[in-house]
């Protein structure tokens, strides 16, 4: 299964289900229970559509995901096998998307 993240301009970023699962687990690791509930309102096993999230919540959710992705692309990259140029480039595309909304 694959997952898709759609930004507020209707641009898409794709990944596999395993990758998305790792990202969502990392996001929730840093959130308090109320924030986890908010995140789960918008994110699912098949992705996240930021176009369906109103501001200021959209920016908040984008910052949560951005923080997780930056951690996964940096200090935790090797742990998930994402310490390759291809993985860094792929995650970098998501970082660019998220920064524009954060």
C-alpha cells in the first residue's frame, strides 16, 4: 500500500505504507494526547490532505510532521535505512512542502 501527502496547493508527495507509518509514529511520539487526537483527525494510514485542514490548524499539523521528518532524515535516518541520497532527496521534497505550510 502507498500513502500520499497533499499540500494546500493540491501538490502530492508519495511514499510507501511502511514509510508513512514510520513518519506518523514519529509525529505522534512528540505530541501530547490532545495533539495526537487532532493529528489522527487528519492523518490516516493512506496519507494526509492539508487542503482539508483549516488554518491555523494546518500550520500546526505541518510543523508536527516537519519536525518528525527532519528527525527521520537526520539523526534517525540510519535506523530506518533512510541514510541514502535517494531517501534524503525524497524526504527533502516533503520538507519543502511542509515548510511552505508551517
